[in-house]
C-alpha cells in the first residue's frame, strides 16, 4: 500500500485518446495478440476494447476498478524497471467515475465469461454469465457525461479528439509486433467503417506497409543509428525530397522501448535536417529508440506520453550526426 502513496496521482484520463490508450495498454499487458477497438459516433456514444488476452480472474471482479488496485506492481523498485504499460491502477477507476463502465471477461480456467457492471464509485453492481472466448471486453458509455463542462468540450471537439485517437492507434499498430489491430467506427443508424486493420506482422517495415501502404513505404529509407553501446534508434525517414507538405504531427511517430511517446526535440531536429534539403516539406518519421530502462523515466505525466531521458544530450548529438549522413546535400 505504501507504494501507491508515493505515486503522485494526477488526472489520468484527459480525453478520448487517453481513455482508449489505457484500455489498449491493459490489453497489451494481458498478452493479447488481437485487439479490436469499436467506436460509436467517434467514441461520443461509447467505445469498446475487445482483446484475447489473459482475462480477469473472478477474485479480482470486486476490486478491479478500485483506485490504486493493480495486479502489476508489488514493490517500489519495480518502478525503476517497468516493463508493463500500466502500473498505477488508476485507469479503470477513473473510467468508472467518468462514464458507464462494463467489463466482460473470461480466463482459461473458466468455461463461461462474466459480464460485470460497475457504478461511478467503483462498486460492482451487477454480475451475470455470458458467452465469450478467453479475453476481456471493456466498454465505456457516455464518457465525461457527468462532467458538464468537459462533456460539452468533448462534443464540440469530437472530430479532433477522434483524429488524435486514430493517430495513437496507428502508433500502436506500427510498433506492436504480432498483435492484430482492428478499429471500427459506427455512425448513424448502422454505418460501420473500418478505420484501421492490421495483421500483426513481426516487423516495423511490414507494419508500416499495412498501416500506410506500399506507396508511402517506398518513399522511406531505413535509419539505424547506434547511439552508444546500449542505446540505438531504428526506423524509417522520408528520403530527401519525398516528404509531404502535410502537417508535421501527422506522420511522425516516436517510440521508446516499444511505447509511443512525444519527442518534440527529436521531431524538431529531424525537421530541421530535412528542411535543409527541402524547404516547405516535412519528413515522415517513424523512429524506435532502444534505451536502458534505468535511463528513462516515462512516469513524468499521467498519460505516459512524455518521457525524461537522463542522457538526452548525447542521444540528440548522435542523432544529429546520423541525420547529417542521411540528409547531407551530397546524398540528396
Ligand atoms: P493498471 O493497468 O495500472 O494495473 P488499470 O486500472 O488499468 O490499472 O487496471 C486494473 C487491473 O485490471 C489491472 O492490473 C489488471 O489486473 C486488470 N485488467 C484491466 N484490463 C485488463 C485486460 N484487458 N485484460 C486482463 N486484465 C485486465
Ligand atoms: Mg492500465
């Protein structure tokens, strides 16, 4: 219990993307190889994440959504070597408070699944048997409905929030190896469109081809930069002269140890080098950093998008040299 008191709780769920992100990360933590995200009216009515992971065992049904309940953190030193995505035990309890949460789950030890309904305080209020394969489905209806101001904001910005969510799902689909992603959005009476569909291949290259297509891929070149003995970056960047005029945030994805993160300094550096050769264009950048866990702190913000790197200067330095080679005028 003392562990959790040392974690500074913030607001966990700031928008639609953050909400779905927590559910997707729970599915990844549960070892899912197939994750399906369904949205109704771009997530405004409800959203659902369906996985084929381990499922939740019955002795966790009652405590599941209680604040700081987690099955993933036993001791404070664990915080230094975090390998799972979730660890705060705050996502489900926050979602409970922000919308209507139901869970359907089954582990390999049960022959039948259970459908669970929670109230806003996190109390399990209904439990019934249902048919389902092993895995978990979490559904959130009417996100933010009990926060009038944020609810209004959400309704006004729903397209923007939806866009942010799709970009985040693209990020997971690009980096997750061997995990199949499907995202659908249902609008109107019953018009369902598939927004994202991947086969869960084993390589970043294949994932880029499924997410963005062969045409996009053929405009990229591989980057492999060794930063130090234990640090490297692998990925793909637009070939000189083949970037897009589109907004730079659009197709730039950064990962540290398999987690999508924001890296504004790296993004700025890449753009600068790229623009040196081609003004008015932004490169596509998909860059995956491998950095020893003890040299990064991903817990700086509740949504874990921001990352603090203890050796950022030397990473940027090595990157600068690598980019010089790729985008030097003689190579263009
Ligand atoms: P955390 O992920 O930080 O542990 P959450 O509130 O996100 O906290 O989830 C609480 C607990 O519920 C998890 O520790 C896990 O045991 C269980 N859980 C949540 N989602 C899933 C899922 N999709 N599959 C299996 N277990 C899950
Ligand atoms: Mg979690």
